[in-house]
C-alpha cells in the first residue's frame, strides 16, 4: 500500500508512523515547516485559562507519551522534559525540533520537499495534514485561523510555567508566549507587535528577547476537538488541532491511520 501524506507537522508524522504502508511525506518546507515547528512544546491535559480537563485527555496523554518514547528512541537522546510544568505536574515540555526529527525517523517515511497544489496521483491513499494550508484545499471548512507568536529568549529559567501566558524551557532556549491574533496581514513574525503583547512578561521574568517566531493555528468553530474527514474516496484530512496539537496528534493520527488501512483492506 502506498500512501502520500501532505504536511510534515505533528499530524502528518503521527499518521505516517502509525500507517503500515510505504509512505511519502510531502512538505513545502520540510519537517516542522508549519505551526508544529514553532510550538512552545507544552503538552498537558488542561490547557486554556480555566484549566478544564480536555475531552479524552487520558487516552490522548497516554498515546502522546508513547510517541514521545518512540521519537526519543529514534533520535537517540531525550526529546522532552517530563518532570512537570509548574502547577501542572502531569505537564511535559516537548523540545519540538528534536521530537519532530525523532518522529520522522521513526516513521520510516520518505520526505519530498515540494508544494502540493492538487491531489497527488499514483498512491492508494492520500492524507492531508497541511495545517493552515487546508484553506486552499477546503475553503468551505468552518474553521478560524489564528496567528500565534512567541518570543525566543536567552536567560535561565528553571521550569516551564503556564500562567496568563506561558514560559517554555528548552535546552539553551526559553520561549515566552503566545499571542492569539485573529486579524493579521502576514503569517511572518512581527517582532514589534509580538513584543508589544509579550514584552512585559519577558521583562518580568528577566529574560533577554532574541527574536519572534510565528505560526498559524487552525481552530474549529464551536469546539476544540480536531476534525477528521474524507475529501473523496481514499483521500482523508486531519486538521483543526487548535492549541492542542501535542495533546491530540498521536491519538487522532492513530485513529486516522487505522481507519484508512481498514478502508483499504475492505475495498481491495
Ligand atoms: C506560536 C504557537 C505556539 C504553540 N504552542 C503549542 C503548545 O505549546 N502546545 C500545543 O499542543 N500546541 C501548540 N500550538 C499549536 C500547534 O502548533 C498546532 O496545533 C499543531 O502544530 C498543528 O499541527 P499540524 O500537523 O496540523 O499542522 P502544521 O504543523 O502546520 O503542519 C502542516 C505542514 O504542512 C505543510 N504544508 C502546508 N500546505 C502545504 C502544501 N500545499 N504542500 C506541501 N506542504 C504543505 C506545512 O509546511 C507544514 O509543515 C502552538 C501554535 C503556535 C502558532
């Protein structure tokens, strides 16, 4: 079975890992070229201001932990700090660059760096995990696009914190985040705007700001659970991870991979 996965972010790599197939991952930039590559890396079951426990949080956390282990084994070094986040002991800070690299290695997929603008031919199935790129393929989808920026800083900080925003501690880097910008003209980082919104917290923590990073979250309207759907026979999509990409990518990636393989098995 040959499968094309479009998008090498959290979702595309999770699906690729769980597929028992020959997988080619297409990405216009490369592994972590979208929101996953700039995520702060905070994984915990109770995001948001109210800190309410997310739906299916136990299963989602268990599967995310499993994939962390898989990625760590493939990467050959730790890919996350599992010692907890301040006030959220179940929390994990995932070091995104290492994790994505490890997950890609573990998936055994082939990477092709190219922009896809139509459904690729010559595959038994195609999976779109294109993040904000879904706007080009499904303009009718009821989702919102929210720009997020974070500030990469220099300085020492003991442990990741989630308060009115967050501080995520990575090896040799600290990220202060993040913004939720509904109206934006460019997806590119806007350091001045990011510092306007996040600068006071950077100062409060005594960190030295280096640069802004940005990405676009795809958020389902009226709910926070991701969306999985078929575009046509053997063409699937997984999107709308919102701010819970780390929480749900493993669980939904596995479910989609299983459904796809089952469907192929029944139809062939
Ligand atoms: C600033 C910021 C901080 C965040 N922090 C966290 C956090 O701490 N914890 C958390 O759980 N979530 C966080 N998120 C959310 C998280 O990043 C997303 O939910 C998640 O990364 C979405 O993954 P994805 O695979 O769906 O999309 P993406 O990671 O965006 O991957 C899509 C990929 O598809 C590629 N692509 C798009 N169109 C095409 C095309 N036409 N052809 C080929 N390739 C294409 C892109 O290059 C990209 O690599 C954050 C988001 C932002 C913006």
